[in-house]
């Protein structure tokens, strides 16, 4: 397999074949993110992508899952994505699912019929980084998408039969806007009705621009206890009308949470409150990572 630069994938794709379809991120302006700052976005040559898949078929006996990298592969024209999906279907009959990162605006740019086509040709799930339900926070971190676009893009994918896994970031708003971030994120989870929701906790690494803001005193990070209080407030406002798998078990999180919303909300809130009373239950800073 040939890769350009560092490759990133969601935690749940740890055992997936990673195929680079785009290089970098189509937006690449988020201030908290360091993932693609050293790459210039471009779409990989289709022949190269198919050659990589052919190489993988020759070298791997069984490929159960395939993840299409880099950021926002969903922005590709449908005929390109379908070419890739059809090649996978024909050459990896054992593959159980194909997934990718995608921006909500990329989903909104496609018609309902185009999204249904992607579903029919094998695209099972799109990972969306929503980050926050607050428009103030989205603007602050230069997300480049509105609250309404994030909600509608997620709904559009789900309506087409493509599951969504939406990620939010604890601590992203700092000490100034943490309450708004928590409340509006909970409300967004309610409105989106995504299949999956995951929660990361803010960790800043170079060359993320927000790291400079923190070093200069322009951004104040939350303490571990404040992150837990923020998570409690968020969960209190998260009431999706269909069952949503909720995970806060990333390496960056202070407390691991697993459950479904809204069924397991009270159990998860109870765990958070116990951890707030006993700091010994929190993950040590030395073991947190992205």
C-alpha cells in the first residue's frame, strides 16, 4: 500500500484496510486539528487507488472492513466513489463494510439519489466530525460548517440508509463557553438522531493553531473535573428519539463510557458523578493520547 503523509482513522477502524482515496482534508482550517496541516488537499489518481486495492487483494487473505482515507473522501464525485465501491465488492466479497470520513456539507452537496446510490454500491457509514453543537464554538474553531448544516447533513445520510458516526470534542470551548458547548451539543445529538455518537477530549498537538492560543493565554483549557461536569451537562440535554450508540472510550478521555442513548443515560451520569467525587477513578494525564 502506498500512503502520502501520516494516515488517520477512527478508533473503530483499527483492523480495517486503510485505502487513501484523497490526500489531506478539503477544509483543513479547524484550529484544534493537527492531522492534515502539512498536506495540501487533492484527489488521488483513480488508477493508483485501484492498484493499491489490487495489491491488497494479492497480499491479504481476508479483508473484513475497508476505510477510505483521508479527510472527507465523501467529497469525491459519485462516479469515482462508485468505481471504488464496485471494485471492492467484486474483489473483496468477504468485506462486511466500507466506511469513510465526510463533512456534512459534502453530504448536502449530493442529491438524495446519489446518496442512495452510494449505499446500494456498498458505503455503509460516514464518520462526521461535528465537534460542537454551538455555533459560537464552531465559528471560534473555524469549522466552516453551520449547526444547521451538520444536523441536516447527518439526517440526509441516515435517510439514505447510510449510518453516521458523529464525533464531538469535550473541552473544545475552553472555560469561557463550556456550558453553551455542553447544552447545545446535547441538543444537537437530540436533533441529529445519528446511529453513533462518540466523544473525544481536547488534546492539543503541533501544528494545531489552537495550541498557540493556549500558550499565549488566549484559550483556557478545562481541568479533568470540569470536563466531567461538561459531559454531565451534555448528556442531560441529549435525548435522541431513536436509540443511539454512545461511546466516550477514546484514549483521550478521562472516563470510559459505553451505552445507548437515551436508555443508558442515567447509568452513565451516575458513573460520571462517582468519578467527580473520586479523582482516583480518572485516567492519569500520562496515559491520555490522541
